[in-house]
C-alpha cells in the first residue's frame, strides 16, 4: 500500500511525525509532499530537522496559502505516484488543496475529521466541512466529532482514532522537558497568529489588553504578527518577552513550565491540556470544545479582550481533568484504518 501525505504548515509537520512512524511500522509506503504554505525556516524546516521527519519527496515551495495554486501541482504529483490514499491533516488550505487534487480517482483520508467550531467566518471551519464531504475515510479525534459527521450525513467511513498530536506530545514531551531553556521568572506563554487576529485594529486591542494584565509573558512571534506589529507601531509592554518562532521541542518545553497559555492556536489549546497548563483562547469559539467543558480552557472575544486579565487570574488546571482525545496511540489506529 502507498500513501501520499500532504503537509504544509507547522501543526501538520508535528502530526506527521508519529504518523510516519506508524505507517512505516505497518508496512505502508509513504510519500510526503510539502506544499510550501509555511516556508519560513523557523516555521517549516526546523520541524523536519528536530523531529527526524523524512525529507519530503516533493517540495513545491509555492510560498502561498492559496489552495487553488496548490491543487494543480499536487495533482501532478499524485498522477506520478498513483497512491492508494491521499492523507490530509487538519483544516488548512493545504488540507483543502490535497483533497481537491485527489479528485474522484484517489481516496482521501482526513485526519481530524468532524471537528466543528460552528464559526463560518473562519476559513478553517469552511475547510473542515468541505474536506470531510470529500473524504472516503474520516479519522475522528473523539466520539463528539464522529457524531457530528453522522448528524451532517457525511458519507465517508468514520473511525474514532484519537488525536495524532497527542501522540507527538506523548513521544516528545519527555525529551522537551530535558532542554536547557533560559531561566525565567514565572511566565505565561502568548501566541497570536490567526489572520483575523492580526488585523491591525484587532491586534492593537489584544496587545493593549495583554499589556494591561501586568503579567509576564514569553511571546514567540509569528512572522505575520511581527510584520503587523512593526508596520503599525504596536508596542509590546515591558513584561512581554518577544522571541523568534521556536522549534517544536522548545515550544513544548516552554509551555510545560508556564503558569498559563494565552493563544489563538487550535493545537496549543490541546498541548496545554496534555501538559496540565490552563489556557485562555483569544477566539469566540473553538473546535476543541471538550477542553472548555473540562474547565481547562476559557474563551475571550478578541474584539473585546478587556476580560483577559480576569480570565488569566482565574485560570486553573482542573484537579481531576479527564483524558481527552485518545491515549496517545492514534497514529497506529490511522494505519490500521487505512488497511480496513
């Protein structure tokens, strides 16, 4: 059996690490295609290097998030390889392009199928819905997402496998905790990268609210966010330590030692949960609803972020937090599902 895995951004690189191991162990030939949606070395190559990922056989180096621009070159790679499956991950434009490129000729397997934030203003939500409708195999992180697909009448075969990012956390967190990071006073981790949150007016409001907390933050700054901060003169407060984007292991280590996480990232909400760190999410909704229900995550409207300080002060990780999104062996179930 041959699988072509389509990746293009940071979370997909992380997810592909345990998947590649599991596919290899199951005797499945994997061909990796990197769309180039993330091309900055700090957001792309560093993950291949430090996670030991196989070098992609295809590097499109498109340097765009335009799904239409990715679709034709991905289709050309598929025509040359003729895999049994196209494996797409998550909810990015790369995910959508991979599903479109497969067409009706090659079966699509979607990792993280069935997730919904119910916010159609987010391109990620629209991508999830469309990719799920195109996929023959829907690899769900939990029963909630499988039930959602059933409710929507999505025709593909559903399998609840857990979350492969949980596999990555299980594998790499012990290594990350051994890294020799700079000593710091107690701090929270801050990340802001979503396109809607980097619109100048909204970003200025978020930064003002963060500055007003007087809490200490370590802020790995996404290139898009850095550009807007600099271009519009948005000043970070003295208690915010801005650093360049971090590799996956460094980021895991940073989060593991933090008192809290403030983020608009989907993946970081889960990583914080698995590491036992409370999270405040700068979004009106989240696809990771179970983290809210567990009491480990709080939503803050990014258009009215004045409640951030209060939410951060109240953030606590629940004492009896349930196990969420599988047992850290989702990738093995993905490989088995491809054979079924």
